[in-house]
C-alpha cells in the first residue's frame, strides 16, 4: 500500500478511536434506523425484499435449471507449482509474476495451478489469459502490503506511449500465452488507449484466485481532475475469488466485465466474483462494469483529493435483463470530507443498461451525502429515481424491484452517520 493510502487509512482509524472515546456506542455500531420504503433519493428494502439479495442469488447462472456457484474458501497447497521472488532465492522458479503466469498457462493443464509470490515490489503489468485450467496467485508475506504489484497507467495516453510503458522489454511477444491480450490493445487505432486497456493486472482466467497481495495503479494525483480512468485490477473471468487483497487506484479502480478473448463486451455472458476481507480505494467509480460481484467484510474508501468535488463507490453497468449486479454486505464505507461522496451511480453505457447494486448490513461514515447518497447516471445523465412503491389495502408496500422506470440501487439495515434517511433535497 502506498504512503498516501496508509496515511488516509491511519487517519480514518484514528478518527474512529476518537469517536469511541466520546460515545459509549460508536455510530457504526448502533442499530440501523433505515426503514422501507425510504425516499426516491434513498430507497430502502424491507426485510422481505432483502431476502432476494444474498450471495446465492448473485451467483446464480443464466440457465434457470443450473445450480448456483457456491465458492469455498481459498485453499493453498503445501508446495506451490511456481514461486516468484529474487533470483537465487531458495525455491524461486521465476523472477517476474508474468513469467510464472506464462509458464503455468503453457502447461495446458486442466487442474488448478498455484503461484506463490514472495514479498517485494513487482513493477509492471500482469496479464492472465483464458485457459483450460485456473490459477491461484498468492502472496507469502504476513500481510497484503508485503507483495505489491503496481504501475502508473492513464487511459488517456496514446497507444504508442502505452506500448512503450507496458512492454519495454518484450515480455509480451507472439507465441506467448498473453500476447493476444496485449495485441488487442496495442493494435488500437484510437487517440487514447481507453479504460479497457488501462489495467495493471488484467485477467480473463475463469476460476482465478488472488490472495494476500496489493494491486495498485500508481497514477494517483499526478493528473488533473478530468476523466482519467486508471484501473488497478480488471477481471473478465467467471467464478473469480479475491481474498485479503488491497486494490488501489483513483478512477475505475476495480473494473469487472464480461468480455471475451476479443476484448469486447458480450451480452450473453455472466461473470461472477467474490471479494472477501479486502480493501478498495479510489475516487470516481471505484468498482465499475458488468458482472455479478459480492463484497463481504470489505473496506471501501473514497479519497477525492484529485477531483475535490465528486466521489463514487459503485458504477454498475448491469444489463437491464440481469437482476443482480453488485452486492456489499458486512462492509465499511469511508470517505474523506464532509458529505461529499456518494455511494454510486449507474454506468449507462447504452439503452440496455440499468445498474444494480445493494448495500446491506454495512457501516457508512459521515463523508457521504445523506440527502442524496446516489448520483445521477454517468454518460446518459439520467436523474436518479428510486422506487418507493405504493401501499396496498393492508398498508404493505408493493413494488417491482426491477422496474425499468427506476434505478435499481438499494440499501438495507445499514448503520453509521451517513446511513440516516433524511428528507429529499429540493429540486
């Protein structure tokens, strides 16, 4: 984790200690005051409605007759297949992560292969291609920050500059497993490389597992407050697990898509990801894209020092025919500043998009906007409108949670200073 990130996290923890000293029960531990149906600016689920938004439903398949994905905890072998570390160190098979990935993919094995990464800073990109088998990459340090994978990549640089930055020594070459990924970006005939090619760590591997490491796009505050996507981790694979990983960046820090090997989005493919015990940091659209992603016991931090004004955690581009996008449960949302950040906004990439996200059983600190926690959609500028439904003759609220006339962004049983439902702001 970089110095800037550590200092922010340290301040947040220090502030939490101050609150504890002043109150017998900190705000993020007090009972939730959120009640359904909420307001058009802050829609709240009822207990009955919230039963729809659990991990099993997010990990269902596009085939209604198939069983949902039920991931087990990541299990590590006594002896990995490959070890990345300093040259000459005991057990080391490769000195770069990409070389170990290439060697694993080249085995054409259908079984899971394990890559252990010794503590250190690994500068440069890592591309994990699609393959018959799955890979597990894990750091062997005591904590996630002991293994750091990083590079500063700006989506606004031109393809020639990107090529020199990403491939200075020719680690991506014809015949190597990840060449097709690199080539899909280097062959672009556009003025800028774009968000799809700005990731430090990019995987198309189904079943990928990442554990105990830090992945960072180091662009940070070195650019102006304009649109500079700088992805730390991009994942296109299905059944992906991420545990105890720091994912650090600014805009589009964690980018999840359903792209195929042609590096194009697909309307008939569902990708599912489980993130546990991790830390994500950024300023604009920290988690964005397509796919079903569940975050459990994860910390999100908005650091809007670059933009000064805006900050969003989620930017789902969920297709309108998909019921599940992003779910955060038993997690913590922190933002610097006083009421500036927002929980998210829909990423309206086309008319078939209606981003879906639920935040439940989590804590939200004072840095978020209570009156308008959800922002208007990106790209289309569609005003946020939550569905508060209508009461039936028994006084129960009835509403279609996937009504296309409304946004699909919900909360349930959240706590903390900025979880309170307040009167809707004047228009």
